[in-house]
C-alpha cells in the first residue's frame, strides 16, 4: 500500500468526522477502498451474511476464500470497554479485527 493511499484514507475520514454528523457507517466506504487497494485481487464486502463468528462489518475474500473479518467502530469508542461488553477481539474462536481511527488531531 502506498503512503499516499493511507494519507488519502486518513484525510477522508478526518473530513467526514469534522462535518459533525458521521457515524461508524460513514467511514466504511473509505475503509473498503483502502483494503482493496492494499492487496490486488482482494474484495472487502461491507455487511456480509452472518457467519460462525457473528455479523462482522466486513469480510475480506480472495476468489471466494474468506481471509478475515473486520468489525468497525465509531471514533471515540473505548476498545477496552468494547472488549468487556461484547467479548471482542475473540468470538467463537475467530479473530475479529477492530479498525478505528480514535484520535484526529486538528
């Protein structure tokens, strides 16, 4: 992945955050683009069907083979609290990645 692609991703979510009306779902299109640019041939599907580990926000696949699942959370969500309340990052023996941009410096 290029530094430019990562910079662009961070700029896009920062702009969305600064508008003041963004939610966890607002950032997902930017994440999908970043993930698919990261590894050619990989598909990031937002809101896939439920799987054994629950209802992840994304499934990452390559030629229909699942590579991983991603759970996204809104900016400001405490990962420690999330882990206690919901049992992340392990759920049913599968790792769930929490992708978050927790601090945006202005």
